[in-house]
C-alpha cells in the first residue's frame, strides 16, 4: 500500500467527548488534517452517528455521561460486523486496568490528552493503513469465496453433463462386476460398457494421465465416441482408431490415455482384446487356468492415425470364463509402510482364486487386506466380465419408438468393397445405417446387424480368405486361424464382397432381401451337414455351425446359389 | 507543583494557530464548562457523591490540560484522586485552591483574548 496515498485521502472520522472544549480542539485538529468530522457529546450520540454516518475511524473519550466510551465501543464494533473500523480511545486515564478495559471493550489503540498534533496525525494514518489492509484482505477473501463457490457450482454442472454423456451403459448387466469410484470422473479413470446391436458387449476402461478437470474433459469425447459408435455397430478397432485420433488432436502433448478395449462375443464364445498401456488383463478360465494378457500397444492419444495399430487380439473362451480389467490404481495401492500392491500382489491374489470364489472378490479382498483400508482412492478401477451362454443374456436391444416419418419402403441398393479395402474397412455400420432408414427395421436393429455381420464375416473369412472354421476348435488352430487371417488380408488382390439389398412392403410389414456374394471359391452347400440336418454340433468346412444356425433362426429363408459363393437371405418384419 | 505556570504559552499559541477564528469560541466554551464543573464538584461534595466528584474532576483535568492550564489541571488531578479514594473530607481546601487558580486562569485568558483581538 502506498503510504502517501493513504495519508492524502480525506477520512470520515467520528469523535465523541463530553467536554465541549476538548471536542472543539480535536475537531479543529482533524479538520486541519483534511478529514471530515462527525462529533458527539456522549456514547449514545456516538452510536447514533455511527449508524447514520458510517465513519472510517472512531475516536472515543473513555468517560462520558449517557453511555461511556467502553459501552459505545462495544456497540460500534458489533454494528461494524466484519468491517474493520478502528476505535481509538482518547483519554487521560493512565491506570493499566482502565486501559485494559478499553481494549477489552473493542478499542484498537489510545491517544492521550493533552492532544499532540503530530501524534494525532501519525495515529490516524497508522490506523488508516490497517483499515485499508484489512479491507483489501477481506475483499480478497470475499473474491476467493465467490470464485470457489462458482467453481464448485460449475463442477457440479459439469458433473451432470458428464454423467449424461459418460453414463455407465450396461455395466449393471448380470455378468459384469466392477469397482469405480463415484468421483472417478475427476480422477482420470473411465469405465464404459455398451451392448452391441448384434448381441455381445463392448467394454472400455481408460486411465488418463493427470487428474481433475483436464482428465474429465478428455474423457467426454471418448464417452461420446464409444457409446455413439458401439450402438451403431462399429467394432472395437474402429472405435479405438476414432478415440486415438480425437485424443491426438485435442490433448496437450504430455497427456494421453492408457486403455483397454474388449469385444465380448457370447454367440461365438470369443473375446477380442486391445491393451494399450494398462496393467495385464487376466483371463481366468472356468477350469481355473489363468492367463495374463499384457499391453501390446502405446496408450491412446500418442500415435498418429497411420502409425496407430488398432488390431485386436482374439481369445477363444467358454461360458464361465472371466476377464479382469484394471487401471494402475490397483497396482499403486500402498500399505502403511508405503509399499505398493504391485503386479506381484495382483498375480498372487489371482493365483489364490479357487473354483468356488470369484476372482473379483478375491482381488478386492486382497487389496483391502494389503492397504488395511476399507475405502479406496479415487483412481482405482477394477472390472470383471464373465462369459455366459447367449441364451442367458438379457436382451439389451434398445426400445425404439416407431418414427412418425414413413421412411423408405421400396428400395434397392448394391454395395461392393474390393481389393485392399477388404482388409482396412468395416462396412457393417454403413450397411446397418442404410437398413435402419426403414422404421420397421429400426426396431429389429439387433437381428439385422446379426444377419449382416454373419454374412459379411463368412464371406470375408471363409469365402475370400478361405480360412477353415474347424481350425477354431483347438487352441493351436485358433491362434493359427487369426494369424493366417491378418496374413491373408494382405493378399486380397482381385477379390470383392458385394451386398445387394432389396426392400418391399408386405400387407403387415416388410421384407428385406439381402444377397451377399464374394469372389471366393464357394463351397459344396449341397452336402453341408447343418443344411442337411438339425445337428448343430457338427461343423462344415465353410460355415461354422453356430453362424449358419444363427442365420437359419433369424431369417425367413436362406438359399445358396452358384458355387456356394452367393447367399440369399430373406428377412421379414411385421408391424 | 507550585512551579507549574497558570498558562502554557506555547500550547496556547499552537491552539490559536489550529483554531483560527474559533479560538475565542473555544476559550469561552472552556470557561463556561469550567464554571459548571466547579459548581458540580461543590454539589457532589455536598451530596457525598464521590463517584460523580471523581468523574467531573477527571473531565475538568483533561480539558484544563488541553487548553493549556497545567496548574489547574494538576489541582484537578489531586481532587480526582480524593474522589477515587473516597476522601471527600479532604476536598474543601483543594476546591478553594481550584477556585483561586480558576480566577487566575480566567483573568489570564481574558487578557490573552483581549490582546489577540487587537
């Protein structure tokens, strides 16, 4: 504070003294110093003047009739509230107990009689500096309080917005168990799960570098991409590519997101996994065999689109198998000695899992025992998903009301992808989108998606790539199948997959006719066991037993044409 | 104590400077107040009201010192002490002294004002 500035400002000063001559002198002295003066002849008048005139500084005689200076000081201090109004006793009292009484009544200092011009000036200036300092401090404090209140309110609103975007999806499904702090959005962890249009689930868990608002802001577009794309039928790789690209664009250089994406396919008993920078994923088979699936990729938000590898690792599974996903918070749990739970702790807990215990409970229990705490920090996320029989899966298809718009009813559409695009592009979301323009089909999106994905995957894997489905039935074959798959996708020159759609209205609904033709060699559909009998356990060289059985269950009819490389499916829907 | 002057010339000069046109008003106010105080002191003594006696003496002391009448101020301090110690029987001689000193101060101040009014 500038001293000279404080001295030059005229102040509004209240004086109270019952001695008329003393009051006259003091008033004249203060006016000489450039201040405005309110004067009172007793304590009662002083309190009234204080209420009306709101003076900056008060000078009180200690002994006055009709309320003395001490009582006046008490009332004035009470009226001033949080405002600091210096009260200075002007007195010829000299007994220590009298002076102490003045201070106890709220007095801030003394001026002794007889008056001394220099002392009065110096005291007034000193107390004015204190007053201004106090004012500045309480203004700062009020500002800080207000800012803090605003910030909390904004976070509250942000939280509501975030919860709407980053909802928990289908995390409440019977086959999922998870622990995520309710405050996790501001801690940097995210956990999402979405049902897929054709059944099955997509699960994503992520761990942002950093905490608080920046991490939450980064999580928003991830949530939107994840839920938006998952419901439209995009697969895990598509969504990972999108998320990575978004994060590269929006995050500062020192921020990224470690993440795990899991496609859970109950129909085909298969898990597809991508781990970028999170701790090992653990697969615990119903037979109690255990496998760690380590991170094979850099976190999201680092590599440019052409360097980013979104290829997922396929894992064969059976009902009862369980997959454990976790963020770094699990490894970083510390005990009282400051030791970390670490990978060792996780491995030890999982190895101690027995057939009648759930690995989720075992791991949570081990963490609680290790840390000695019943509550965890905010940045600990643990999720366990169990493979179940498809029939035991609750239908997760969304209720979609019939649109008031009629939409297209009579239409035809051909769509063909060829050459390298076969290995680079997933056409299913686009094809589903076209079909979903028909309001009657929109309610059947799950079934339509299942039909399209079975047709497409069969055409690609068995038709174009000529991968025998029976490989998938042994662990070695399964691995060989997927390594051959990515190998052969590089050699698709001259190949194509062509979809041909036709939709027509029928008396009480509509009919979708889909023809899927590929450039492969076809197969001997006349002697395919599933087409000959109802024995689903058998599998043929071209169509996996389950896939074909699924088609037969959903479709009105399935017919193979040509050399077996052209499939025609009729799908009827009713109002 | 007896050495203290009736008027503190230096203090009065400063007061004159500070009060400017109001100096005469100040002196009149002081003289009127003081007369009232002497009456109050006598009345309090008559009614054996030591507390009122001490308080009046205290105010009288303060204003006398402020106005530049140190000897009168000192006499006031003594009777304030008498009041505080509830020895009102010791008051009469001091009150007489105050009466006498006040006459002196009044005369001196009248002279001063007559001089400054020229």
